[in-house]
C-alpha cells in the first residue's frame, strides 16, 4: 500500500530538512522524501494534499496517565490513545500509578496485552521504582525492562527515602533505564492545593511553595551525579528548576527536563475562583516562573514539552480544590497551546517545537522515532497552523474533560495522524 503526501511544509530536524516536500509511505515505512514525487499509477495510491499544511514526525508524549487498569471510569487505553491520536501524538508513555501499579514484569505484560488489544498509537509503559509505589522496596527493574518498560518513575510522588532512591538509580544506570522524577517534598506539601502567594491568600486556599519542587529537584540531580544515572525532571514549574537543569547540563550530567503547556501558558493569577480545573500538581506558578520556563525552553535548557495528561471524572472535578484530585487532561490541547503561546508569539521556532515534541523525547526514551528519513517507521502528523478555533472540552475523545482551556481561542489544528503508515485520525 502507498500513501503520498503532496506539497506539505515538512519539518524534520533529525535530517536538517525544512521546506516544501512530497513524502511517500510504502506499507509502514517512509519510502521517499523529495521535492516532486510522481507515481504513474495513482489508482494504487492514497494521496493527501498537504498544501499549506505542516508535515512533521508524530509527537511523542513521555508523560501521560491512562488510568487502566483500575480507574477505567476516568480513562481507558482505548479512549486515551484515541485522544493521543487526535492530538497528533503517535507515541505515549503512561505512568505506572494505576491500580494496581505497574511494578512487576507480570503487570507490564498484562498492560501490554491490553495495549495490543485496544491501543491506537504506540504505547511505551513506564515502570514503578518501588513495589506498590510505597517507597520502601525496589521493584524488579531488570525484569520489567525485559518485559517492555522504557523508563522508571514513582510519578504522583517522590521516593522520599534517599538511600532507596540512590540504590534504584544504581540499578537503573546498569540497565540504561532513564528515571523520570516527580519532584515533590512530601513533608512540605501538607494540604496545599495551589501556588503559595497572593492568589492563595486571596482565595483562602492552602499554598504549595516553590521549595516543594526545588528541594527534591536538587536532591535528585545530586543523586544522579553520584550514581551516573540518566535523570529526567518531570513537569518543571519553577524558575529554579530551570536553573538547576542549566547547572546540571553545564556540568555534563545526563539530566533532561520537561515542561507542560499549562505551566507555560497559565499563571496562578488566571485562577479566578475555587475552580478545580485549575488544580494540578505541581500547581500553576507566578508570572516570574512562567517567563523563566519559556526562556529555558527557548534556550534549549528544557528539552521536552509533555502533557502530564491526567483525566478525572466530572464528579471528582466538581468538588472544591480542597477535595478534588490534582490533574488536567492535555493530549488534545497540547499542540495548539504550544503553537499559539510559543511559536506564534515568537518564543520558539517551528524546528525547536518539533525537537521538543518528538525528536528529544525519542532520544530520552531510546525509541527510534522523530525521524522522517527513508526506511524509518512512518509515524507522522499533519497540521494546519493557521486554523483558528475555540477549544471545546465537550468534543474531546478522552473519557474526561477536566481542562482550564475550555473556550480558549487557539491556532493550530491537527488534520491527520499516521501511525506505522496507517491513518488513525482525520480531523472532523
């Protein structure tokens, strides 16, 4: 089977290509990239007219929550991967905080069997660092890697026992498994729900200080330095997280970091009422933090844009911030928010956006994607960067629609998503 994408503006940083090109897909791989590809018998070819559209490697989200098994009322593998496809993501990495947690080879295999049945995009699981994510006993990291995990994390919490964490890092280093760190000093969080500052005082809500994140980020970087581990800082939200990353990189450490669209598009001042759609962990921070994060993205100190897609039911999110769970969905809004807030406003180039949405994530997890060279698996996304629309949570494919971006006017619409040469999403 042949698919020919004609006249798209192709952005492929891995091969230093940017411009108007045709791209031919044969079966599940890229067959050819050229200025003008002519097929004599067009009856055997599916043609996509991409004139005026961007053609890019499929996005890779290294930080999502699929909720299955255990919390299928929030999200399932089927609905989560459909949401990913609608958002232009051809690969996603789900965190292990399911019920039960993904903390053993058998649970990895069970999860992957579910993916085989219901998954629409590539799903690369992340395993728990400790058994039950209780922070006490290190899980069978070697067995889980052999079963199919691509990284380890205790996401949703930090491993607070430093000795346990250091030992896990040593094992991870030997296995060449990256560690995805949720940086949160549990003893400092207490009952905080939003950023500690003027807004928390105004709304009379308990605050979460920057130190909650910064202390553990610094600890984890120092531990990674001592143990030679590959460390990835999840959902950086503070200016000092960016500074710590910069220092680590300047010292040659194998440390990377991500930021989520909500952390560069919103500040705590955008929270007008006790609205749980604005409750996430880490919380929305100050304008000073947001400006620093955007600069860190621009200067390539922060490597990745990830969603931390965290679906919750409408009933859960209808509660006050004190009672509701942390988290928002993000797979279906990430590209538009990124393009609108960063590219259209001149903070990032198109090339940098592609690097942070697919090239760098692929390198971090060691997955051969983010590359449109001949012979590579054909995972692509085609978007209309100029289409303006309002985000409507009622149209989400995700089973949940907890988002602070409902009604926001954005630019950038996903038109087609292709996974292994197969068209898995076409815009409505």
